[in-house]
C-alpha cells in the first residue's frame, strides 16, 4: 500500500498536483484523528485550518495542537504541518 501511495504522489507531483495531494492527505488524517470533534477545512503553507463547534472545543483542541501536528507529520513522513488554525462555526 505504501508503494502505491508513493507512486501516486510522484505522478501527481509531475502534473503539478503534489501540493494538492499532500493537502488532501493531511485533511484526511486530521479527520480520522478528530473523531468528530472538529472538521478539517484546508491545509496551506504549513497551517491546517479546522472548524470547531464552540470556543470551548477550540480551547480543548489548542491544548492538543502539538499532539495533532506530530501525528499528522508522522503520517505524511515529513514535517509539513506547523500549526492549526481554529474557526468557530457556532
């Protein structure tokens, strides 16, 4: 499976879509990690933007930001995620 993922990323990069592929992977892994607590919106320039239901949810997630960033970077196998930005969707 890892071979297929790497091959797909190489092909997409040759077509100029490498950034989009990484962004979609980051949002996918963030959604799994979230377990319904927030919704990933986008990833750009090292920042994952997420939608939370309340300021309390944003505060809870901000305390876990380092853990989330480390988890995502381990899944992508390189340190591309630097921070999480919260958008209150209440």
